[in-house]
């Protein structure tokens, strides 16, 4: 097995590209794929200040490493979810990565700052854990990017994640979600610009990138992920990809090229109804935003925030940016 570029011994095969690569050229391939995604979708400009949402897993740490290598000014944001040993380990990996490189890692702790962790909070709020978790992440990441005046918020969603989310949304023809299934969402309505620079890399590649770069990451799966629909969609696409390499890429990028525009009008409809949360000042579909309502329910608070919220907001709008991706 020889590297396609230099003919030296290869360390990895990438079936989608029908090619093998040595360490140096694989690392370069990963960075080139990120550059390609950033340029094709106009995600970032030179000199942008970027906030990366860091979970301590392979994708977010690979993303942080690659954006730094490409010359961006990048800080990390770690959100403590209160999921026992899993959160302990995740936080440890995020902090180690930042400390070893002298990087700035912001931290928000759900339990000490908002009064609940995902396992107990989701139970109290009668909401699936990944739904409460996704909502909390979106709200707190957006808020940190806005308050820190970052040019963009970057997340580590990779090609496997995005194709699986697309698959789920297509199976149910979820128009509003399909409208938002873009690798870049522009800033506006109080939201920061959101970018997914890893959409051209699969998760096997981000894992290999971390190993080759000596990045120690959280390998444990979150214990709350069991039963998440997204994992089933991913497994289905893995089976298809094994039979026919390149299908996942063709599915996702074919959607972006040929179908995404058909759903754009639904995004505008949702955005039109946005106001400002009376409690925290974030964008909201009602008087109070979905996160503040979650905090009320998760902590058992029955104050004015809760009363104002009950029954006012359609469920589908509450989870408007829920992409269902575990991890
Ligand atoms: Fe959150 Fe992911 Fe765990 Fe679900 S699987 S609870 S989204 S960290
Ligand atoms: Zn709020």
C-alpha cells in the first residue's frame, strides 16, 4: 500500500477517494478538505476570530487543530453537561488539548451555572436527553459567540453526521430542518454565523487525523446516546457506503447542489416570527426562549418565566435548530 502522492508506505486508505496516503499527505489531505469546504461555502475569511464548540471528542479537537494550522484565531468553548464520568473525561481532554498548546478555553457548566445536568434536567423537564442537550448546546454556544464578539461559531459536524441528519430529515420530509441543513448559516436575528468546516471529512478520517497528530481525545460514547435515532441512520448509511464507497458524499453534496434551494423559503418563514427572550435577551419564538423554559422545568421553578411560556410556542419551533446529532 503506497501513498498516492509520494509513493512512500501508506498509513491509511480512503476508499471514498480510492487512494492511500502516508502520514504527511493524509494530514495535508484533511487540511485541504477543510480549506475546500471553507472556500466553497464562504464560511470564514482570513483573520476571522472563531469560537470552536469543543466536546473533547475527535471531531472538535481535530477541527480546532486544523483551523489553527490554517492561521485562524481560534478559542474553544467547552460545555459541562453534568453527565457523570463521561463529562469528567470530556472536560479533561478539552482542557489538556488547550493547556498543552497555550490556547484559550472558555467553559460553561450547566449544573453550577443553570442548576441542572442533562440526566436529571431532561427527566424533570420530560424531554429526551439528546433533545435537552442539543437545545442547551445551541443556546449556550450561540450566546458565548455573541457575547465574545466572535466572527463565527464552528462545530465539528463531519460528513457522516451531516449525511445521517439529512437522511433522517428526508425520511420524514422535515422541510424546516432541510432548509437549515447547510454547512454555513449566516449571522442574523441575534444568531452568530455558524459553520461546519468538517463536512468534507468522514469520522474515520477525523479519528485518524487525531491519532497521527498525537491528539488524545475522548473515545467513550455518551451513555445517554443509546436509542438516539441518529445512530440508526448512521448505521444504515455505513452499510450503503460499505457496498458503494462515495455514496454518502454524493447524497449529501447532491442535496446541497440540487435540492437545498427548494427548502429555503421555509427558513425565512421561521425566522420571521423571532423576537427576544424576556428573561435572557436571546432570540425567541415566544416571550421566553426555549432554553429559559427548559431551565424552569429542569429546576422545578414555577416563576413568571414558566407561566409566560406554557402553551404559547409550537413544539416544532422550539427545536428549530435541533439536528439530533449525539456527542
Ligand atoms: Fe448530549 Fe450527545 Fe450525550 Fe445526547 S449523546 S446527551 S446530544 S452529549
Ligand atoms: Zn431566554
